[in-house]
């Protein structure tokens, strides 16, 4: 799960990590008051989940309250299109108004879980202000890493190693070590999957300051962090994905094609989408229906397809294991009873309780295109989406 | 022969009394797996499905000689369940539970170091040696005893691949679902090593997916440590970057996580890549005929 920059900075501040003075505003008038309170030059930053805000015009440096008000009126209510959002953009409903800082240097600091090392790793670089993937490509020797053993936590020697790696000196070494120790505490206390300060600036006065921050959280651990869960801004998420989630379909991702897919299992769902593309079509979504004991999620999947005007045909591909084919078949029959299904549906069933599932579909009298296997299903649904099968 | 599980496996089930635990324990018993004990704290000294239930893994092992554990414990308690099994010294833990917090798994991995336990999963469909033993939730009937090893990060995609193999008359020595999480207990390399050493495995089918670098590490091992042929497919060519595709581990961050990168690396290492997920069976058949 993601949160906004202003929320991330509030959390950093709770862990005694220095952030610029500032406050979040929803209206131009609020922004004016905040800017007046700060005094001097301020930065007005659009609060969206996507990166690449600066280049997209989502960050404005202005000279005082009147200009902060004007910048906010331009941003709030608009949609910001960055290289991470797609052409439709994401809505801006809040801005962060902060004191403008004089950065002498821009550094990079982050913690994430390293899949190969199976440990949290702290990464630091003197090349801040750009994406770390770019740094890794162009100047990998400028990235310093230190693996953290949760049994003993982050140690001062690790802080020194990384701080010297970022070319800090004097009192900054101890200051940076403290900051890193606190960031690690924040990371583990809150089950983060990523804690990134980019850039971490050294001000003209030689102090460290978290100028921008990104915190992501482990979805699997949210059950023990109700306070974090409440920070989620659903407006920032893809509406179809929010809808799916509300209907109990947690593994749904919008794609850009016109074939609706309902599959059990994430790997199989990905493979189905790959196969559809191989057959010359394009999936409108990734949908792993998971394991179910009732028919509701099947019916809701069909509701999703009907609510998605792009859909021209649907492929149901179920290989029953934990999920039982008869339950899925019953769900499909119920969906047909409850709704008018305006598109052709291709169904491929296999696995646990197959015969019972086939009997239910046959007895329900619904019209659908039967597929023999995986490939047959993909081929038929692509043809159906092109209008070749009814 | 086979790897990890066979006729000598004496299975205990952690979370045997839950609904999923019950359903799948029954299926394992029907398949012929020797289920000797269940563990549910607070339900010791009872019987469930005709199997004696114990309060702790340790007592279950002492009383029944269990040497492997199958876990259906809910995600909030699963890491603790794995730690308990490791502490009791069991040789194999197969964890079906999906949704264990990553930081819990970091602790599990630290505790595993230097211990005799091998962990498969979490978020695994299980391990199965056809005709001998089934430890997991996979559909037993689609399997056929034989000499092709199968390793996969996915559950249902593996069922599809296995049924392709079976319908072509190609049997399996052991099928191992290493699970869809970001920090699996055993990696592709761990299982490839076992298959390489197993006399009854002639070739290996490897089903990867987007995210992480496990496939690249497998490629590295295949290029210098495997003499047996490997057929591979990596799911998720069409997955958009930055989106989690169902599995916690299936998210593309940076170019290494892409399916195309992974298949390229595996191919360069000498694996034969199936052109589509529907052709893994046929590709394996060709590889077996030419080797």
C-alpha cells in the first residue's frame, strides 16, 4: 500500500527525522494561510501517488502567500499526468505547502527487503534526486548497501559506512547514523516494504533534511496496522481496481485490452493473459478469483465485466484445486440468471469436481462457448472478441 | 526415487482441524500419504479424521515419528508455526498459507540458518511424488509417476503444465511448488540441485514468473551445475511494471523482473523455452526425445 508524501513526512517526523516545515492544504485559501505562517519562499507540491511530479508541473516554487494560493488553485481539482500515470492522469485534491530549502547536496537513502539476501537492506548514495534505477545503471559504484540483521537491528558501524559512502563528514556522520537508525525503526515498526528518502539534502547550513519521502507498506501486514490502513486514498487508485476490491476480488489489475478474464491462481491468470496476446488479442484485466467457498465472487466478477464498457468477450479459465469447479459453475449460472450478459463467454474448466461443474452448466441451459483446453480457450475468446464467434 | 517426499514420509498437519486443513488432509490420506499426526494448540489428546491431534509439534514428533509437516495455519500465526516446527527439528515443512508478512519471513529465514529443516513455501501448493506421496493441495489425479521433475512458483499453472505432461504420457518424479511469495523458503536453485542429484529424474520443467531474480539465479546454476535438460516458461510477459499480479512476489521492479529478461537469461544458460504456457508439455516431449 502507498501513502501520500505529506503522510510519509508526518511519520518521519514522529521518528525524529528532520523534514521541511509545512502543512497540507485542500483549498487555495488554506495554502495562503500556511504560506503566510511559514514566511518567504515556499514550495507547493501536488499530493499524488505517482512519481515524476516535478517534470509534470506538479511542484511549484513560489514567492509568498498570494502566489501559493494561485499555484494551489491551479493544482487542486486538476489531473496530473506523469510518466507513471498513463494519459488519464491522477486527481489532485491536496497540496503540501513547505518552506523552500537551500540544498547544498542531494543524497539518496532507502530501506527495502532484498529478495536474494532475504534481509532488509539499507541503500545510500551521494547521487540523490534521480531515480535509483538510473544510478544503478550509470554509476553503480556510487550505491552503498548494508544488510541489517533484525536480531540486533541497525548498528552504528553500518551508519558510519553508509555516511562515509555518501561523502559526509564531521558532525554529519553521527547525525546521519541517528537518522538511519530511526528510519530502520520506522521501517520495522510499521511493516514497510519500502522507505525511501530521495533526495535527502544537506542544507546550506550543513544539516540533513528529508526533502521528499516515499513509504510503501506490506499489504500482508496491514492487519496489524489499522492506523496505516486508514491513510489509504482510494481516489488515487484505479477505479476498476477499487471496485473489484470492494466486491471481494482482491487480485484484480486493469490492463488495456478488451477481453475480460476470470482465472483461479495468479500464475495461471498471468499465463492466460500471455496466451491471449500470443493469439492476437489483448486482456482487459488480470483477475485471480482465488479460492472460494461461495458463488458471490464469481457473480461479482461478471458484474465487473458488465461495468467495464471496453469488454467484447470473456474467458473463464478454471483449473480446480483449492477452488472447486462446481462452485465456479454454480456462480456462472447465477450470474446469467441475475444479469443480461451482452458479450460472448468462453469457458474452460478442469480439475476438482469437474463432472459436477459440467453438469451444472449443462442443466442451467446458458449459452457459452466451450473450450477444450487452455490454448483453445485463448484462441476462441480472441476470435469472439473480434466478432467471429457468438 | 524422487525428492523431498516418498513412501517414507510420515506427515503431521499443523492446523489440521481448520476447514482447509481438514479438506486437504482427507485428500492426502485418500492419495495414500501416511498422515500420522495433527497439531492444533488446545486440541491435544483428541482425534480428527482418525488422526491423533497434539498440542505441539514436538510432542507429535515424539509420539508418532513424524518427519514432515504440512501447514494450514492462518497468516498471522503461520510464521510462529514454522518456527515451532524448525525448533522441533522436523526435516521438511511445506507451508500452504498465503499472506504471511514479509518481516515475519525474514525472521524465519534467520532462524532456519544452520538447522536441518527444509522449508517449502509459504504460499505453496505443496510437494508431490506421484504414486508415492502427496503433501499439499494439488489435484492428485492429474499426476503420473515418471521421471520429469517439475518446479514452479505457481499453483494452478502447474496443474495445467502437469496435465499437459500426463496427457502426453510423460510422468513426473516429483512436483514442487516453491510458492508465490517474495521470500520463499526454498528457491529454484535449491530444488534444481535436488533434481540434479536424483537418479530417477531425467529432465526438469521450471515454471517461473515476473518479479525478483530467482530465475536468473536458476539460469546461473543451470549453466554450470546441471547436466540434465531443463524446459522453462516464465509467466507474465503482458504484466504492466509496478503492479502486483496476485502473488506477493510477482511485481516488476526494474528490468530484471521482466518475463522476457528471465526467459532470455534461461535460454542463454541452456534451458529450452516453451513458446507459450500451453506448449510446455510438447516442448518437454521434444527435449526428451532428442536427449
